[in-house]
C-alpha cells in the first residue's frame, strides 16, 4: 500500500521557502551570494577545478526550483559538435540533472529542476543534495570537457580519460 500524501512529505519545522533555505546554506558554507530578485539567488563556489557560479530560480506558480551550475567554460564554435557528443555521453552517466550548452553565448552548464510539494518548502537535506549533485558532477566531468575542448580528444577518449583520472584520485 502506498503512503498517503501526508505520510509522503510532512513539512518539518526547519523547512522553509527555497530561496531562504539556499541562502542559509550558502551562508553556512561561507560562499558569497546575492539575491537577484525574490525568486533568484546566486552564489560563487570553489570547485576542485575552478570557481562555479550557482544560480537558483524559483517558479512559484509551478512550485519548481531550478538550480544551474556554470563551470565557466566557454566553447569555441568549431568545438560545438564535439561538445554536443560529449554532453550526450556524460548525461548517460548523470542521475540527477543534466549538462547542456546554451546556444546564446555557447555557455556550458549543469541544470537540475526540483518539483516541490504543495507547501512549496525546501528542506536542508534537499538543498544540500541538489547543490552537492551539481557541484559534484561539475567536478567529476570538468576534466572531460577540458580534454575534449583543449586537449582535442574525441568525446569517448575525453570521457574515458576523465573517469579513469577521477578513479585514480580517490
């Protein structure tokens, strides 16, 4: 028997509005952050390979929280086909979110959207999980992007080399 909707997700006393929860998390981790609006907050995060920009956008009407992580990788026009193939291969390895290349400005990013419950609240566990998934995947696959874009490896070679290197660091 499936649990009732109340049993599935009962808000805890520490759950709060998504932007407020993310701001608290960013502050607790010592990450510089700022509100772009009531429904958007951004932070600077130091990853293993460089600085990442995190952007969270809240769509109240749909109760959807979208988190973007931008690893500050711009793509030369001639490398776009290679990057598209690499992104496809990487996304097969990613469980939450996905990588994409924004056509305007050719900016690489990681994107994940969360549908929150009717209460529209975000727990600390949820906030930590989505932020860690984003930064973790950017760290995990950053070398593959470097190998493909600057090392001129094929998408398969770039991904294989990055996954081997990551396994060697553990």
